[in-house]
């Protein structure tokens, strides 16, 4: 099982087979990392997302990366936090389903943004622990699939939290 890497920086400037966008259900762009990814990728990303018909919470869909250094964007919709068990299940599904989309598309490097920790209000410590646990579970279930997995922190505080949980 390969190590989960942690970096701090701008996910829109990072080369990879895929970056994971913490999207809203419409997939048509929004605030935070979602808006930044749409802005950096260019209008072609929005045009492709319009054809996808949205995305349910916990699911994941793939588009081209267009003007991004990443070849693809995997869009996943995290839950709005209400401290329920279902929230945790849906957040786990975001990470798991994003990895499944990467595997099914034969991608070998993926960078995750932090999902649901912005305006969706998921406590960062709980969200990142779920991220690590889910990724490790997926890795154990797919021991023969080689993929470099990175978590991208948007600031120093999140980076330090991720390092502590690693």
C-alpha cells in the first residue's frame, strides 16, 4: 500500500492524471475550490459539465481537465454537515467513488481537495480522518492497482491537520 502524500498549495496548478473537485450538485461551478477549478480550466469545463446533468451527493463524475495541468477533473459532491451517520457515509462515498472513477479510467495519480470542509461545514478533523480511513480501505481492496494519492491542503492550518492525521 503506497503512502498518501500531503501537499499545501493551489490544486489548480498541480499536474496529475486527475484532481478531485469538491463540487456542488449542479456541477456548474461555485465558490471555493470549485470556482477556482472552473476558472482555471476555462469555459470548456463548464460546457462539458452542463452535459453531465449534475451529480448526486457521494457520487463522482469525470471530465477533461482542459486548461489545467491535470488531465482530468473528477467531480464529487460532499454532504452538507448535520452531524449524522449519513453525512459520514456520504463523505466516505465521495473519496471511494472518486478512486473508483480513477481506476476505471486507468488513471495513476490523483490529488484530492478537502471535501465538504468549506461552506458545507464539515469539521475538518472529522472530514480528514474519514478521508484517510476511506483511502486506506480502498487501497487494501485494490492492492494490485498502482495509483499515487495526494491530499492537497489549501492553507498551513489544514496542512498541519492532515500531517497530524497521516
